[in-house]
C-alpha cells in the first residue's frame, strides 16, 4: 500500500478579470422552444434577436438572458 502526505491550500473564487480570461458574453433564449441567439459581448443583441424570433413565432412571449461570466480560483497560502 502506498502512503502519501497531502498539503492543503485555501482558494478564493471570484470573477476572472485577467486579460487572457474568456470574455463575458450574453445570450437570449426563447423559453417555449429553447432556441437561442448567438452568445455576444454586446448584451443588447439579444433583444433584437427576440424581436425577430417573436415575429416568426407569435406565441413565443417568454425569454431568458443567459450570462457567461468566467470565474477563477486564486490560490492562497499553504496550510
Ligand atoms: Zn421560440
């Protein structure tokens, strides 16, 4: 049997604001049918997509905005 010693480290999670982090994006999704717009960094794009989607699908009245926001753990001190 192999024996191992482990060390533990505190981590703090928060929004990843590094330049190389994934960009924050939003996407509009139709609640009745589940179809969605392209994820975009321009948050207002979703409402334009919803207007077009409503014209093509008059009964689709409810939508949800999905936010893609990168988070990252920052390692702290070793315990
Ligand atoms: Zn729809």
